[in-house]
């Protein structure tokens, strides 16, 4: 008999090389550590959400002004390392709420690109084929 040793990865995020957002089954949108660090998300307290119905792209503008229309509180968990927003109403309105959690690659869109009138947006395409089941 020949046995092979199974060695578990120390941290799931070590495997993830790109910034990702996840739509969670509990109605939250979370951000992996790579996204939080690369896009300086720890510097913000609120998020304004956008949705393009044609391309099914979710846009997010991170802000610090709680008075801005549509501002959602950016919550922190796990000692401040985990960032997420409660977005159940948003996800339901646009048919994005799922029974399983999925992760999607994020990218930054600068002003003027793809019709973006804002300073800059972080976006992900919320199509199941684009996402991967969250581990």
C-alpha cells in the first residue's frame, strides 16, 4: 500500500491571487483580503451600489460620507480584517440573491470608461458562469 499525505492549505486566501467580491447566501456582499488591500477598502466606511441590468455588472463606489444618497454601511468582522455590506434588498431587487455563496473577480473602472460618470467604481460581473463557489 502507498499512502499519500494530505496537507491542508494554511489559508484559503493564499490560493486566491485576485481581488474578489462574494455574493453570500445570507444577503451580504463580502470582499476578500486581496481586494481590501489592493483597493484600500479599509479606508472607507460606506458603499454606494449600482447595477447594470443589461451586462449584469455590479458597481460599487466606496465613500466616507454617510449622507450620500444610497450609502450602505461597510461592516467589519474578524477583528476588522473582513469587510462586507448587508445588501439583501439590493440582491433581491436585481435577482442576484442565491442559495449558495459565489465569488467574482473584481476590477476598477475609471471615470469615462464604459459610461462611468463617477470618480471610479469597483465592479464585478454577477453571472453564475463568471463566479466560482465560495469555499
